[in-house]
């Protein structure tokens, strides 16, 4: 492993072997909170109440929310429903039967950031939404399979893009994954599309998120007047899954695995 504090020429921090434990602790808490919130997702539930419960769980664990106060944001989660791509703001909106939603949570545990998101459904899942969720989940895992020293970030993006477009869906290009560790956002930008062999080369000790957003329709998005909420321009459904990972000597160490095996909304 590289010497303490070393960075690549692209400014990407290379962490030490001992640092993986801190990321696992933070990632496990974020994932456990998303496991526990699943029972609170149902038609008639408000996104504001879901967020309140998430904040309560973070506080009870003795951790901090990374998003409360971040650039003026005042919630412990982002909750993105149906055609909202990302950064949906919790509030009075209540869920309807068949709604799909992404919940994104980042916690700080002993100075380490655990960042993850996953999909949920309120009530009965429609066939087209089920397929979108499955393709998005599998696209994330295809991207993670491309994580190993010697590959590039373009290899990750290309793997995701090829898989998604092969299923006749589109990858959002306006948002990307990011480096993290003892900071919320850091180099690199992790694009979910790209050319094989392009971008920075992966090295052992890199920490970053992979979080593809996939649309049933076209990839274009727009940000609403609240300056946070991003939606699909064509109002098509959108889905997202996110893991935080570290590069090991032979692959990827996933920090945000679901302790209860509930990362996929069908739990299978």
C-alpha cells in the first residue's frame, strides 16, 4: 500500500490498509439505517416522516448526518420519487401505491463518511418499474466488477453504460460518483459512462462511490427552482443504487453492503 497521505497526480487520495476498517464502520451504519427504514415505506407515508426517522436513527447511533448543513441542505437524506433523478428534498409529499423512490444517506462515524443509496417501492411494484430497478442494480454491480488495480475509471463507466444501453435504457450524464473517505466529496469524479482505458488508473487504496442513475427514457435532466431536485426532462421513471467501495490488491471492497441483505427492494 502507498505511503500515508500520498495522492496520485490526479489528486486522488490513496488510503492505508487500516483505513478500510473506518470506512466499513461508517458504511455499515448507513446501510443498516437503510435496512431499518424499509418497513416505513408504504402508500400514505410522507417523505418528511421517513427523513425524520432516518435522522433519529443516525443520532441514536451516536453518528452525524453529512447532509444536514451541507451547502444549506437541512435534511438527513435525499428522497427521490419516480421521475426525480436525485437530490429530492423530503417534505409533506405522501407516497402513492406503486411509487418508486431512492433514499440516499451519508453518515459520519469517527470522521469517516459512509455514503449509500438504494431503491424502495410503496405498495405494488409495476412491471416497468421492476425492470428499471433490476437493470440499475445490476449496472452498479457490473461497474463494481470493473474495479481492480490497473483498470481505469473509464472502464467502470463503459461497463455500466454498455449494460444499461444494452437494456434499452439511458445513463444520466449530469451527475456522477465521487471520492470520499475523511471528506464527503473529493477527486475523482466517477462517471457512469465512458471509453475503455480512459481516465485515471485505479490504484490500491482509492475510496469512491459508484452510483449510476438510469432512466427509462432519455438521459437529460433538469434541476428545479429549489436548486436541488433533479428530474428527468421527459418525465420518465428514474432509478439509482449507490455503494461506497475501496480498491484492494485484486478488486473492490464494498463498504456499504446491507447487513440484512435488503439492498435490492425485492430482497432477493
